[in-house]
C-alpha cells in the first residue's frame, strides 16, 4: 500500500513539475523576400521584437543602388516593390536594421509575354487547332514528328499578330508537334 501511495505521489509531483514549464514561442524576428517568376512585384516581409528604423535598398548586378528607402520606427511590415521600370537581370535586396544586414538575391525578368501559343484537340478525331497571338511580326515554324522522331510535316509561317490553323493528324497514332519562332522552341506537344 505504501508503495502505491509513494508511486502516486511521484506521479503527482512530476505532473506539477511538467505543468509549470511554459513553452515560449520561438522569436518571430525575420526577413523574407518573395518574388514570383514573371511578376514585376516583389514583397519584403519584416518583423522584429524591437521597434527601430529599417533601410531597404535594391542593388543591380554591379552593386549600384537603384532604389532605397528608410522606414522609421517599425517592428514589422510587408512592403511591395514594383520593378517594372528596371531592366531584366539579377538584383540584390538589402535589408539593414540595428541587428545587422540581410541580403536576398533575385532574378528579375521583365515579365513581358510576347507570344501566346495554344494547341487544342478538336472534337473531330485527329484534328488540332493551333493558335498563336503575338505582339510583333515573326516567323513561326511548325514541325510534326512521328513516334520514331522522324519529321513528317514542316511549315514556316510569317505571322503579323495573330495566326490560327487546323492541323489534320488523323493518319498518325503517335506524334510530337513542335512550334518555334526566331528565338527558339516555344512549345512541344506529344500525343
């Protein structure tokens, strides 16, 4: 009986010991820079346990300052930066506060879509609609290859802005359609 009472007392004491320990959340301090490929906007997320001034700078690949600002007396913010006025390339985002300097590198592309290419299977067996919407004149190559990767159809088209054509591939079971412009391959579709 004494052994059981002693065991229960030990369990009770350890319950109180573990119950009195409070888990402290990890520090919520930090910096994050997000940039979606093709987007001209990047976002800087900043949070700190202490209020202070934060300097944000954007440097080009030659470490020249293309933009900077100081945000006064803050402990946190989310701030968008529009890069649409900059040329495509690598940039460094520098975030400096009283705790130090953090750097994030991003690759910015101007985000311009020059051509939109669609290939849609039509309800009729073996027919596909190829459509191209372009902002500029260009030469488009359309190549069709069989299952052994042999070229079975090739055409070159001068397009001014928009182009559409129905491809009839009824007699071919397996094929690959490859569409390219003067800059290279834009789209490949395999059946």
